[in-house]
């Protein structure tokens, strides 16, 4: 890769099986949790009631929904598909451990599949994305299959 600032994502031809990279980090704030719960109507007491008994969570802080961790990780990856991403097709998704307000997340990405489609100008890419907290603990692991634009028209 050269030193020029990228303004678009990876084209299919730039991806190969075994490619690995890591995103920058992002700290989960109280405002993030409240906004996400309000947006999605995830009003479970675990996430919205400071007085509700939380099966051991109180010692660690405000628990964050696993799907919110996933959504934030997708945001951290947006730059890799800017103007080259064509479709999100599938994902296997597993929550490995809890995340809390104050945790800083980053995503470790490894390309595990890359193949052209039957139509020219695009390819399919599957990655293994491990979302980790600043402590190194895994929160979420998911394997999305995406369609990316080719740089060959």
C-alpha cells in the first residue's frame, strides 16, 4: 500500500485470503448506550434500569447489548468498503463475552474467502472479525460475507 490517503474502500482485486488488519479503537460511552437503546427500543432492564439487579454485571458497570457491539464494529470497518461495498449477504455471529460502558473496542479482521462472482465487476469476500476490548478479551466474533466492487469494469 502507498502513503496516499485512501478515500475509498478495498476493491475485490486488492483482497486475498490471509490478509489481516486491525481497526482503530472506539470507546463505548453512556450516551452511545442510551442512544442505541432508544433507537432500537431495546428497553430490557439490564440496559436501561440502574436500580435493576444485574446478575453479577453491577460489579463491572453498565452492560452493552451484543448487537450494539456488532453495530459499532461495523462502523469501525466502514472505511474498508467506502464506495466499493455492494452488498452485505450473510454473517455467522457469536457473542463471546460482555462489553460495558467505558470499554474500548477494536476489530481484528482476517480474509478467509475471496472469489469472483458469476457476473463481472464484483467479487465475494468473507472475513473473520474478532471484536476485542482494550483488555484483549473477545466480545463478538462474526464472519460476514460481502460483495465488493471490482476495479475492472
